[in-house]
């Protein structure tokens, strides 16, 4: 943050709150007896005598905006306006700052309903569709608070922070904690996002006024309200502003002192003020209040998060673990010990707890907390978990086994999770269905589909009672490994558990057949569904319509869908686009998004599918037109559609457009995928500088992953080696750029690709140059290196050097011998005289020697 920002912020706050006295910040040289813990235990702040003000009055004072009473409008009418604003056309509002500043935008928006009107909407089917979308996104919980935060963000996106606060003030409703917290969070987000100093200061001033209003309204200021504000000051090292806010928070709020101690310690560690850290620890050692353990816990947490291991250990030595009354505090201590890998302390504390008679169940819990917090490989975590239980001669409890299994699943270490499951069964412990399904889901998500053959027998052997979701996941995994007979076998086994097949189970099989382009078998699934009296749903018809190749078939399935009472959903509209595009009906595909029934919530995704479908079928111009319309409407193209456009613009696209599309991607995996596609284009068009720039960004993206950085360039050199005609000079230039500009050495595989490129380009001098690069990169020559070089020299006609290389190739391996003999046969080694003649001729033109 600029220095001036820190300098002017305090004066802005003081002006806003009309403070008459000067704030005196604590200087680093202040005596330890006058600061630190003492200032928390004996706060000097006094409650304000200002009269209470509602949020609407704050808005009116801050932004010269009239309250709801002045307008004389009902809350119902205002709510209607708000809905209209959120879904209406705000172009005029966004383009006219003056109009938005005086509030007239509220009267000039289009009267568009918040939710789209869908005729004869079947609510049960709609709920089912929503449930499917949530499962796809791994979203299983939605609370009222979450929905309200989403509403506030939506307001801010459409209206901006200022107008959002105006609208809430204009509504004239009672303001609760969740409204205050959401608006405070919004202010801090805007302050962080802005690069404009004045904008950030204004947002922070609003956050202060909101906090002050909360206290005046009688609300208790909790961490949820002030946490994001204090973290902002900590991140930017704004000490005076931090103290200024703490004075407001502590005023009449003694319960917040211990938690504020956490933020204060974070602040001093951030600005590296060793004197202040020392003062806090010193005064804590003198303090003997009833809440001392709360201060200790918060200081430990702050030191742990700041990686201050020395100070953490110093404070830890002052704690008697046997006298800590709070189980939560003990749990957190073991989590801290795991994160900092303080094994000796963990063992010492565990032994002390066992000595005073703490039960095995709690000890097992503490061990699990310690090991699962370790920043180590999963295998090491599990081994430590077992060893600690063995040393203390206790057995892991069922709940801790299951926690560790869930820990493995979160990291997609499914083999380790299944090993833990086997150990549970060996110990005679039961496995809950929830844990079993979690392991199944992790296997499915990590593409370890073969493990279904290991898990399915567990159900039969260990009396696990599966549900329909269990079978759906197992059938899907079985289909993924193309074991369709096994999938049908699972459907038949449902009878053993008194279960009926569901539509989702059949859909999994149908989707698998369509992926294999086996339309006949996919339609057979539909027939089996009818025989089993299982009704098709929107997903079933989406599969069928999406894989149609004629307009007649699309119409047929649409009619069947309407007759069965299945409603058009987002996925069906996407399927219609793909079906029409596949059958060459591109105009009808474009007309799909004009349908009145298209859900507003999914319109952006449907448009993105249209862009992908058109681009994939050669309609690049139309795809770009729709993308341009989306950009003008400030709609974001879905990542899959962006990658599809980049892939299909390889021939007729231009570099500027490809780079612009690349900037639309935020996810790392998607951006990396698209980057290599752009690099492929650059290799073909010989855009050397763009390749280097993209490689630099790739290296930055994986700066903390040494393994990934080693193989980043392999794909690039592979593309160069496979190019026809070969642009060897581009490869050599890139090699030098990687070494000199990026500061990395090429991998063995990268050099192997370059060596192949030298052979294809018939450039012997470059071949010798690359051979030397192995040694420069610190890569010792191995059997494969010698064989590759031998083959290259034979191909380029340098038989004398090839003979020297041959001496380094061991002949005791039958496979190596067969490769060498094949090379010799391919290059006519049976004619040595010809070889010698060519050898002498070649060596005259070679300046590089072995």
C-alpha cells in the first residue's frame, strides 16, 4: 500500500467520527509495563454518548440520500424496485455516473421480473434438477446466511457498493447482524480490489461507520464483524489504523480482548516488530487472570500461522498441559504441534495426559489431530498415527479411523484410504455408509475407476447397507472402465438388497455407451428402462438429444419428453444445441437461446455451449460473433468454451485474439491447458517471443512445484520435434532462452526431443551441440542417451563417431542389442567401405567434436 494511504487514513476516520482528541499510537519504545496485555485487561475506552442511528440514517448522512420515510414508499415497492434493478438493463445506470449518484437510477431501470416465467413449471422436477447441479459442484449445504451474502454480492455487482448501501437504507427495514456483516465484508473486499487510494479509504470509512452503528444499535461486535477489517490493516502493516479500530471494538466489549490478542500478535509478526512481540509475551507471563488460557491459545495460533517456531516453543514451555481445562484448547495445541512438526513436544504432552488418566478415546483424538495437521506425505501421516498409538499401547477409535480416512479422501489418496478401511475391518470395527460413499466418490473423482472391483466385495463381506447413491457411483465407475456387463450385473444385484434401480443408474450406463459412440447399445438401455418401469428424466433425454444426427430424431425425442411430462431444463437446452449443430442445423442451434423458457440462471452456460458447438463444427465466425455479444453484455464465457475456441482458432486465428481468450481463464489447470494450445500455434507460426513469455508465466504458476517445473518444457520441444517441416532454429533459440532468460536447465526428455529434431532436420552440428547440453545440464549419459546418439549419428552419416558411441553401449541386454542391430541394418552397416568414404566426407564439415 502506498505510504500516503496510511498517512491519510487516520485523519479521514477522525473527521468521519468527529473525534476531538488526538489518537496517540503506541510507539515501539514505550515501556513494557504500559502496553501489551495490560491495555487489554484495563481498557480505557468509554462508550459513546451519541444517539442511536439506523442504517438508513447512516446512508442518508454519508451519501446525501433521503431515508425511506422521506420518500414515503413502502418496503414492498422498494423490494420490487430492487428485484428490477438486479435483473434489469443497467446499461444507462452504468454509463451515467451523475444519474447514479443522485439515486435516479432506482426509477429508471426496466421492470423485468427477477425470476423467468416458465409455463407449467413442475416444481418437483425443478428441485431434482437443482439437486443434480449441486451434486455436480460438490455443494450440499445452503444456509440463509449464505443466500443473503449472495444477494449482497449480486447487488454490489450490479449497483456498486455505494448504491447497495443506499438501497438497504431506502428499504427502511430493521437492520440485523447479517446485514451489517455482509456490508462490512463488501466494503473490505472493495478496498482490497481497488488500486485507487481514495476508493479504498472511502470503503474503510464506511466500514468504520457500520461498526459504530452496530454498537449504537446495541449489537455485540463479534469477530465475524471486525475480523476482515483488522486483517486488512495487518496485511498492509497499518499500525495506527489497527489501534484506532481496536479502541472502538474494545469499548464495552471485554469478551473480545482475548481474540484481539490474536490479531495484535499477527500484526507485530507481520511488521517484524520484535520489541512488541517480546512485550506481549512478557506481560502474558505476568498475567494470572481466569482467561489466561484463552490468551495463550490465541498467541499460539498467531505464532503458528506466522511460522515463528522459536517464539511458539518458548510460549509452549510455559503451558502445563495437564492443567488445561478446555478440551478445544488441547486439541488446537496438538494441531499446532503437527503443523510445525514438533514431534518431541507432541509425545511429551501425550505421555503426560496418559499419566493423569485421560481416556483412550481422547488420546486417540489428540493423536489424529496432531498427525492430520502434519505437512507431510499421507503415508508418513498414517505411519505416525499408527506408531503413536502403538507407543502409548492404545487402539485407534472408530471415529479417528474414519477421520483419517476422510483426510485421505480429501487429498484423493484413495489407496491409502482403502488400506485404512482394511485395517478397520481387521480390528473388527464397522464402517459407516457415509465414509464408504466418501471413499467411492474420491475414487471416482481421482479417476481410480478400477478400485470399484476392490470396494464392491466389501459390501458383501462386511454387511454394509448400500443406498442408491452407492450403486450409482459404483455403476458409473464400472462403466468408465468399459465393463458394461459388470454394470448390468450390479443392477441385477440390487434385488439382494431389496432395492430398485433408479433413473440415474441407467443414465450412467447410457452415457458410457454414447461416449463409446455405440448408439445401438445406448438405445438398448432406454428399452431396458421401459421394461423395468423406470421413467426417463431430463438427463436421459439430454443424452439422447445431444447424440442425435438428424433433426427428425431430435423432434421425436422432444415429443416423447413432453408426453412424459419432463420439463425443459438447462441441460436439455444444451443438448438441443449440440444435437442441432451435429445435424448441421446451425440456425436452429442459435435459435435455442432465444426460447422464452431458457432459465435466466443458466443462460450464460447455454450460450457458452453454443459457442463451443459452433466452433467445433467449423462455424468459427458465428461462434466469435456470439462471444463478442457476450463480452459486450459483460457475460463471461465458460472455460471449456474458451479452450474450444482456442483449439479451433489454430488455423485461421490470430495471436492477439488467442492471447485475449487466454486471459479469460482463471483456473490454473484450464489456463495451463489453454497456454500449451496457444504455444502450439506460436510454434507453427514461429512467434518466438510469445512462446518465451508464456513459458515464463508457466514457470511462475508452478514456482513452488519443482517437479512440475522440470517437465514444463517437454511438451514444447515435443511439438518442435514433430513439426513438419522442422524449425530447428526455433528449438535452439528456445533452449538458450530457457537457460538465460528463465534461469532453468532443460530436462533429459526435452533434450531427447531436440536430438530427434536435429536428426529430422539432418543437422549434424546441432546434434553435437545438443549432446553437449546433457553434460551442461548435469544429466549423465545413460544407455538410452547413447543409443539415441548412436542412431542419430548413423542417420546423419558420421559412422566414425557412431563407432565411438557404440563402445559405451553395453551389449549384455538383448533389447539394447536388437535396437543397435536394427539401426545398423537400416543404415547399411554391411558396406564398410562406403561407410568410411562417407565418414571422411562428413567429418570435414563438422566443427563440433565428441
